[in-house]
C-alpha cells in the first residue's frame, strides 16, 4: 500500500505536487524515531551500568504472571528502571524458572515476540510493543558492550549475572532483520557440566567402551552429531572424569562454555588471529597430556589433531556427522591419511538428545504391535516388542513442575564405534561409511536407534519423542 504525501517546494505553501511514500518507509522512520529516543534514554542511564549488571542477584524463581505485570508497567511508564526490572525478570524467568537454554527477542511488524527454548523446543511466551522491544535491545547492547548506535550490522557480546546457585554466563547475538534487530541470548550455567557419563544416558556396553577409551594414554576420542546434540556436554563429562592433578589438561574452545577447575581453558579469538588450528599448535608447546579442541572444522585442524594424538597425547574433540562410521570418512575427506586415522582413533561417539519424561506426571499406556507398525520401522518394532503383541509404554502427562509439557530435562541416545583391529583394517581399505557401519554392528555396536528404543522401553522417554528425533 502507498500513501500520497504533499511535497513542500522551497519552503513555499504546498502546491498540488505529490510524491509517493511507501508505508514501509513511514514505519521505518517511526522506528528510527523511537530508536533515537530510546538510545538517548539509555545513554542517560549508562552511569547505572554497574547497578544493572547486578541483575537479579537473588536469582529466585519468577512467574509468568510477574513478567506480564512488568510488561504492563513498562507500557504505562517510560522510566528506565522499569525496563531494567523487566530485563532482569526475563533473565531469571528464562534461565532459572524455566531452565531455558536460549531466549529469543523477535521483532514483528507491529510488535515483538519473546520466545524461550526449553529442552530443545521453542515456545512463544510474551508479546511486547515496539517501544519496549527497542528499549530491551538497547539495554542488552549496553550490558554486552555492543554499539547502541549500530542497527544495520550483526553484533555479538556477553555478560554474566549471579543467582543463588552460582553465575550464569549469557552469550548474546544481535542481527538486523526486515522488522528490526533480532536478539538471541544463550544461557550457560556451570550446573550443566557436572554430570557423569551414566547421568548423560550411557548404558551397558556403551558405558564400558567409553570408560575404557578415556583411560587410554593417547589417541583421539570424537563426539559427533548435529548442532545441539550435546556433543560438548559429553566431552566436558569426559574431562571431569579424567581431570587429575597428575596431568596437564588444556583446551581451545569457541566459546568456553563451562569452567572446569584445574583445566587450562583457552578461547578462539579471531581478532587476535587465534583460531582452532593456531590455538592447537600453540597448545602443543604447553606440555599437555590431554588436549580438548572444541571442534574440528577444517583440514589444517584435522591434521594437527591427528598428529597430536599420534605423538602421545590424548585428544578430545567434536565433529558434525550423522553417525559414528561417517566420522572416519569425514577425517579422510579433510585430507588425513587413512593409516593415521586407523592408528590414532580410539572411538567415535555419535549422539542425539531426547526429552526425558517428567517423573512426577508420566503415565503408562498399552501399545499394540499393530499400532506400532504404523509409526515405526519393522526392525524397531521387533526390538521394542520382542515376541509380545502388546506392551506398556510411558507417555507424557503434564504438571506444574514440568510446565505442563510432560517432559523435564534431556538425555542422550548414543552409538559408540570402537576402533577394533577389524575396524582398523576396513579404514585402511577406505570402505564407505555404510559398510563400516554394518561391520561395526556385526561386531556388537549398539546403534542410536537401538539405544533410543531401549530408553522408550525403560520409560525414560516416549515413543513420540523417539520418532521426532530419530526418524530421519
């Protein structure tokens, strides 16, 4: 839609000349006007930054209703303290009350939506008007040391707030969209890394294989899977288990997600020209026993990592592959010789995350073999039912404690490729990933799907959740 607007010529009375102005341009000008006012208000409050940074020092739970009350107050008042209180409330609500991993502030045409990601699923939570949205973005920029006058370029930053349970590190990213700047905040809490391998979901043979692998003196242990599959958490759990005063553990990460006492953790800094490859090369001069590289992304990092493992170091890292067998091919595709992969790889751990059922409200239901055949592959049906025609499976309920979702927390489903002599021989022959996977299964490897079915049968998760995550 277009709006006709009279054009004033040389300061004279408006004539019958017109110019065409797009509605989107008028909206843009309106937002720019609000932004300038907000920036001015925020700059006047920069002296309060230390006060703002104390962010909800008590860190107690805060309710959905309380946030809505604060939003209503912010609509009626332009006092900056109200926005600070709302921002504080959103941080505590998302990170503490809801145990969210991320908070999204998404601008729409007339308003903005605040969303949170809990156990891997995004939920819409609060709507705010454009003025409140712009003031929240400006406050976020102050806290994270971003430029408040920059609205057209992506920016990143971080800040920390204290709770009764410890500090919460917040990594923020702001990127321009057609309706304004979208912000995503990632919450990193020290609580997350204090989990054992068993608590993460490793069972039976997989647990024994990984426990044996991590106590070998040298070689590579790789965690693989898509983004958000819990790879880094697995690596941190391994580091916690092997963290002894008798060894020197050094890491290069992007970013350092959790701090581990006694571990020397470094962070990628592209401005200082320190990426994974240069950082890893420097770590090798630090007399390390155990090295952790956040991710093997390129040929150079892959070659240095393999050489480090070959020269007597234990190396832990992550890769993006769909299953354990593909890890081997990915390393070879990155230019690493197959004989080096065969001799240095200890094991590859492929994984996904499924939501755990809330123990307070889960219920048992009867599932028939006929119904299961409609939604599962035949091999999974056989594994789940055995010779039975009907079984009891757990389903999600819903209670106050889990936010009426029926789920609380997540656990991993895994497959662990142990680099046995038979597997080494196949790596040297450069067989494809399908043949390597089939050989590993014959040698007793439990696939992710099999591990997932076991967790459905044990009542840890639901059949629906298994299908959501594993039916690719």
